[in-house]
């Protein structure tokens, strides 16, 4: 082991931890892992653009969607590969297609309605609309971590939204244990070499 390769290992590990490629949807920039990636629960009969309900709501694609004519239809979406938190301003972007509709969000024991508005972009051949949700409106304190928090989306309150994508605007990376251990190991090697050099 030489200093150069040890430093390279540390640099690579650090890059792996901090790398945050971004994806732009409807003119809004998101970290690549900022999208809902788990469907915990659904209520009602859904029609999708193809594939399962879980697939169209967790595929990071604003052009695939699901809608329901069932009264009180809802889905519970979660985030598992990131830490979602209450940052400054809007925290959640709910994308929906076609004619702007109303969606509801249930969080911290409260349910609120949000009217989607056109983003000016299209997805899947439809007008792409978005509703921005601020967790503070639900009484959640600033900075509160909402990792694994389930989010309810009522897709039928008089209108029939075509829900296509849900993204978080403020996320922290969840450090991968292996990467973190590798970084610490790399730092240890560098420290050892530095001490040896001092003695020499
Ligand atoms: Ca989708
Ligand atoms: Ca907020
Ligand atoms: Ca719609």
C-alpha cells in the first residue's frame, strides 16, 4: 500500500458518499434517489398506463401513471433509499397528468388538499402538472427527518388525478455501511503511513 493509492481509495469512497446526480422533472431538479420508491398500501381499483400500480408509482418516470374511480382511493408511498426531511419551503412534488386535478396528502394525522398546476412540460404525451407540499403546513418541525414516513394520496375527491410521480425536494443520502467502513479503513491507512513517514 502506498500513500497515493490509499488517498485514491479515500477519494473514491468520499465521492461515492457525496455523489448526488440530479434529474429534472417538470423543470424541477431532484437528486436521483429523491423519488418515492415504495408502495406500502393502496385502496381502490386502479387503472395504470401499463404494469403494476407499484411499478408506475415508483419508476421515477413522470410519463407512467395510475388513476382510480373508486371513492376514497388512496396510495401510501414511502422513501427507503434516502432521508427525506422538512427543509425550507416545499418538500414534496406530486406529479399528475392531463387536466389539473386535486390530490390530498395525509401526513402526521392530517389530510390536506392540493390543486395541481401545469408545469409547462409534458410527460407520456400529456400535460405534466405538479402540486408542491410543504411539511410545515402539517405542523412538522423544520429539519424533522421523514425517512420511511408514509405518505397518503387520495386520488378521488371529485376529480380523478392521474398520479405519475412523487419526488422529495430535500433529501440526505443514507450512508451505505460498506462505503463508510471503506472510507474509515482508507483514512486509517493514510494515518498509519503518515506516522511512519514522520518517524523516518
Ligand atoms: Ca411513474
Ligand atoms: Ca418545508
Ligand atoms: Ca389530471
